[in-house]
């Protein structure tokens, strides 16, 4: 059954960056410095976890050039080399020191700093993927000023891909984290299992999800999370696709899972409700029908793609 379900990886928002990350260049400080100062280089500005965006129907990054970004970098602002596209280098720069960049200072009138989660659906796909790289890295640099081993100051290395402790007797290296989260659709016959959290809008249901724990395979995490949240026991697990989820720095790993039994027992208060939905109803709900009964997660969420893939198979 599971091997019939098609994989729709390219539908996942925040994946599919147009940049070549060129990680081999990260340690070449001379080359990186020359690229940073080249006239065609572009910088994405991150202000307190929000990117500078050019408003419009499809939201695009408001790139700035070196004239705006380099004085900030020369004054100590965090920066990251993101990669190259069309022969042009792309960097991220932290402008969090600005008080109100939308309305005052050098960035006034250049764009907006929208809530990324709320605007994900309307972001240009390529730009969304660049933001999913830039935002967590800039955020990480601002939180890792001190060494977690000895408490001394750390310094940026590898063009923003790592940090190192400045204490000569420590010199610990630090790397940005990506936290794996499993998100899965349990299936039983012609029905799929969806859950409702108390904070969801009325009638909204989604796939179950949870963080992978240390020492756990993805399959084990899928089985544990479904069992913990709904009481439903699961057998076979199959990977579908993944989605970078920069809130703050997760990777959503989408799976389908075959339920062994359809008996639901809500053991904790994590879910308000878990329900088996018939495929026919879900197909119509994906077309916007039955909003008074079940409201699907939006297309930019991997949960939507997991449900859609399953619903597309007879
Ligand atoms: Zn240290």
C-alpha cells in the first residue's frame, strides 16, 4: 500500500534553494572577502529573525548591495556566506542592532519585516529556501556568542558555517543545529488519522508530529509519537519527503505509517481530538469543501502534501 503513494518533494516550501552553497569556498577567507566586496554581490538583511522583504503579490527578498551591508559588517555585524547563483555571491547580514529599520535609519522605506510563518504561503519559492538558510544561521550566531563548554567568547569561522572558542585551552568548535521532527500520516484501510490541538482554529486537523529523541531512528520516532499522541499502534513506516522549517531550526521529516489497529486512545492532553477520516471526504476537503467539518493544513505545510499524496491513490 505505502509504496503506491507518490512523492511530491518539490512541493515543500523552504526547500529547493537556487543557490550553490559552495562549501569548499567557506574556508578561503581571501576569496570570500573579495566576493563580499564585489559590485554585483547581494545581501539579505535579517532583523531580529525577520528578513527584509519587498512587498508585493509574491513576496520577494529585498536584496541590498555592499554599500549598505559592508559598513555594518566592518562594524562587527554577524554575516554568513550563503552561496552563489548566476555568478553572483549571496550573503546574509544581521541588522538587529537597528531599532526600527522599517521606519527609521538607513533601511527606512526599503521594505517590510513580516512574520515569516504568516507569510510563508506567499513567499517566492526560491527566496523562501534562501531565507530558510539565512534566518536560522544569523539567529544561531546571535545566540552562540559564548562557548557552551567553558563560557569564553566564540568567534565566527568558515564564513559563518561554524564558531570556535577563543580560549586557547578550549578551542571548542561549534556548529549550527538542525533539529529533526517527524510528521506522519497514519493510515488504516481507506482512512487516515488526523489530530486537533487545542490552539488550532475550529475544524482544523493536521498530521501528528514530534521531535526525534536521542538514540532513536526515524521509524521508531514515528511509531512512538503516533502511539503517544493517539494510542494507535503502527507497523510499516515509509519516508515521503522533508521540509526545512526555520522555526527556529527544524527539519520536518514526512512519513506515511501503516496502523495495525484503529482503536484511538488519547493518553495525554497533547491532542484535543484524533479522528479517522475517510479518503472520499479528505479528497473533497482538499478542494475546499466541508469546511464546517474538516479544514486541511495549507499547501505550504508538509502535512498537506502527506495527505494529498495519500488521497491521490485509489
Ligand atoms: Zn570554550
